[in-house]
C-alpha cells in the first residue's frame, strides 16, 4: 500500500510539468483511488484527521455529480461558467 501512495505522490509531482491534458484525467482517477484507499485503511482506527483529510482530497479531485473538465485552473474559472 505504501508503494501505491508513493506512486500517487510522484504522479502529482509530474502533473506540475507541461503534460498532455489526458494526463490530468488519469491523475484524477489515480489520486481519487488512492484517497479512497487511505480513507478505508485509516477508518479502521476510527474517525480521525486523516480520514477527513483524505475524504476531502477524494472529493476535491473527483467532485460527485461534476462534469467539469479536468484542466489545470478549472477552479479559478468556475465563476466564468454558466
């Protein structure tokens, strides 16, 4: 499990570089899976700050019911959408 979290961190760091737009969709999926796995494993210890933090990360990277494009700066342009 630790290796999967390291892979998620490396992929997030690669997202800073100039990569194709499809990479961000892939990144959203991988990070959401990693955050959900972290919530599941941390929930065994009860509700704590890590469960809340990774739950928020899962929602942030894959908002429920959202059809927003996976582009950098999407949150900055939300006010411009209809």
